[in-house]
C-alpha cells in the first residue's frame, strides 16, 4: 500500500511552503488523492520527481 503524505508533510519533504504545494495540486502538476476533505500525495511520487522550483522575481 502506498503511503500518502499530507500537504504539510509534502511541503516539508520538498522544502517549500505549504501554499506552493497547494498550488501544485490545484494546477494538477503533482499527483494527489482526495479522500473526503483530505488531500494526500503519494510519497514515492514526491521522491521520484521534484516539482519545478518556485519562480522568484
């Protein structure tokens, strides 16, 4: 069975703010599973390919 990370855990794993992970989920740029009102991302997905870094101006 796949381990699901919460948005907060995924942000800590990636070293990014929670807001950035929520935006990646909203834009469907990372895979996620919605269970009721909870959203989780598979741990292996986050470790296999990092999402693009946030752009700073």
